[in-house]
């Protein structure tokens, strides 16, 4: 009976540290706009381009003065840069979900703080991710040891999630690498 009680208690306490993961305990909230939900699915048309686009420049998304050049979200919930209308070969994965699916929460109620790394591998809590290589140019201003981020499911690119940086109001495609 004691063993059963010890195991039950341990199982209840394991997820406990994740409940507060990333929340700003000083204020009880995180400063900055956090989208209520991820982007709506785009009407994707399959691209007939090959997997490589040599010499192609990254698009700039600064659609108004003061807006970031990276894909971003307007305060009205508009996801700028996620409505291209075609499958983007830059986000094709031969083995989507090869490390499993994110088991933490998504969206506004789940703000995490980056705890280390760089675009090739970063983490928070026990979760590791990588930024899509095509999106590396959009994360130059990220603070990999503290920025608040929110993870959303990507409705259009299989195997990818969207990491929204609350401080910058911008987002990038990220792939889940599994638990640390």
C-alpha cells in the first residue's frame, strides 16, 4: 500500500513544474500581445517547384511602419506571412513528427520562456525544438535564454509548429525534437 501511495504521489508531482512553466511569476502575466489562436488554414495549392530555390530572397513582412520584417501577428489576430496560398517547399519534411508530437499546451494560456540554445536547437522545460532553416533569418533578435514564446499548431505544414515570440510579436516555424 505504501508503494502504491508513493508511486501515485510521484506521478501527480511530475507534471506540476510544467503548469507554471514560462509564466511571469512576478506579474502573473506576460507583457505583450498573445494571439488567442493560431492561423486559419490557408487554401494551399501544391507547388510544382523543386525542393531547392537557389538565390531566392526571404520575403519581408513589415507591412506597416514599426512592424517587424519577420512573419508576425497583428493585434486583431491576423497572421501576416502565413497565407501564401501554396505549399511552401521550404517546410517540407521527409519524416514529419519523427520525434513525436508536443505534449505541452498550445496557445494563449501556455506561455513559456526560452531557457537556452540557438536556432538549431533550443529548449524550455523539458521540450527541445529547432527553427526551420528557412526561418533562421527571422530570429536574429531572439533572446534564447529568456524570451517568452507561445507554441501553436501549424495547420498547413505537416510536422511543423509555430513559435510566437511575445516580446517581438513575430513567429517562426519550429520542429519538435522531443524531450530533453
